[in-house]
């Protein structure tokens, strides 16, 4: 049956009204979406090589932070674009990738840089090109010398981390300790600070042994450590080597308490998956806090779609890097590193209410109101040399396959 002319006009009117609604919604969306040329931020991540276990979490974190900020208008009316490069966890590949990020992709900052050895190799390139460098490597040398205000470390340094381990082990009842350390610039930087602080408190270091990445066996090192029966063993390492050593220690029936980094003994449950609940039981790990109930960390978990309670150090570090960069660029009203690097310390060191969501911080900057960004991995401040200071460290213990916070220290 045909439709009357009046019916036809009614149908047309509904269609036009619907189009207007859609057009209005699109216009509203376009008004809130960033429209300028993108601000490119490099992420130099260990997607392969010995740091391959951590590269993907850095990439996920960087892209999640940028997506959250872009969904609320971007920075200076421009979207953030994350340009990812694999440093292969080697200095040579890292320098090559960094040069491409700077010279070809035109990034204004390089974030990530998990390996201290890679970061130390890339630093001269970043300084030469006047590009900001925000590494998560912990080797003390990264922030030494004249960095032209361009290097800002988003992780504790080796010295402070080593001292925190000594505090935790001594408080845990250890009076003798041995050190079994992976030979990398970062892990080595924690050894002397641990030994010195442990001795200051009345403890005694029995032995210090060194090992290389990817050894076929760690039996000789473990047997030498076991023979002296220390109360504690400090194991500065990463998850592949630490997992292999713990399996060897478990098979030998070794009873000393083990202490390592959270990225080695947790990493979102990967360590327990590697060694099993029985071997992992009682292993201790330490990292800068707060995590867990901290609102910034909860935002990180939400944006990266990870379950509540997950402990992922490096991803959260990179999440903070992108957020602080966004706030500093907005505050400087410039995407030039020489300009916004001067504001990096200001968005976390100034007095004002704590802000856990960078979108709120961007709104306060535009309104001319004070605030300070409280980080996902730690409620840090910056020292003039670019190091994070005033950190608390959480002492975690693996119990029944799950990491539990059992104490804190400075």
C-alpha cells in the first residue's frame, strides 16, 4: 500500500531531524578533539633482547596515557602521538633508534629507555639534539654532569634503591648477607650502597659474586653462596636470570631469605608463573611506592585494562612520563624541549592540591590554578639534577603466589 504525501513529509522530517542530531553530536565531538599537528613523543623500549619482558608494558602504558589525554582535548589543542622504537636492549641499536626518532620522526622527547646501558649511550645524542630524555634506567651516572636540564629520571637511582634493600633486610632480621649480582650498569650501582648501609646498621656482607646474562647454568654461583649460609641474599637482577637462580636455589634446599627488585619478583605475576608457587614462596622484593590504592596507579591500571592489585613498575613509570610531559608542555605553552623541560619539575614540586589524573591537571593549568601531579609509581619530587627524591619504598613478599605489602622504608 502506498504512503500519503503527509506521511512522506513526516518521514522526511524525522530523517532530517536525525541527521541534525548526528551532525550536532559530530560537531560536539570535533570541538573537544585535538585538531592541530600532533606532538610526537618517542618511546625507546626493549621490545627484544634481555629486556624484552618489559618492553610491551612500556608501549601499552605510553599509548594508554596519550589516548586518555587525547580523548579530553590533547595538549595545546594538539594530539599526542607515541612513536615506538625497539632498542633491542643494546646500546648500539638504542643509539640508532634514537637518531631515527629525532631526525626522521621529529620527536620532542624520548621516554622509556629501560636499560641503563642504553640510556647512557643515548644521552649524548639527546643532549646534542636538544631533545628531552626521560629514562627509567637507574644507573647513577645518568643524571651526573651537565644535562642541560633535559634529563629527568622516572625511577629511583641505584644508590637509593641499594640503601632501601639494606634497610629492609636488616629490619627483617638479617645480620649476615651475601650479594649475587647481574653485571649491568644499573644492578651494579646498587651493590656498594647496599653493603655500606648494611654494615652501618651492624650487618656483615659475607661474599659478593657476579654473573652474566643468559648463562646456561647458575649452579656454581648458587652453591658458593649457599655454603656460607647467609641470613639474606641480595639478588640485583631481572626476571629471566632471577627466575633461573630461584629455581636452582629451590632445588638445593637453600633457606636464606631472598631480596630483589619488584620487576624481577613480580612483573604482573610472571615470576610466579616462571618458578611455581612453591619456589616463589617467601621471596622479597622492593620498589618505590605508592601502588595499589594510589589513585594515579588505579588510573594506570584502568587505562591499560589490568586487574586491580597488579604490580607493574616500568609500565607505571612510563605512564608518569607521558603525563608529566603533557602537563609540562601545556604549562610552558610550547612543545620545544628547551621550553617545556623547565616546567617538568614544576608540575610535581610546587605546592597545591594533589592531582592524580593529568586531564584534571591540564584543566587547572588552563584556569591558572595551582596543583601538583602525584605519580602512579611514587609520590615523587625532583632534585635539581633530574633525580626523583623523597621516595618511600615498599617491601613486598610473595605469599601463596601473590605479592603482599609487608612494610615500607625510606
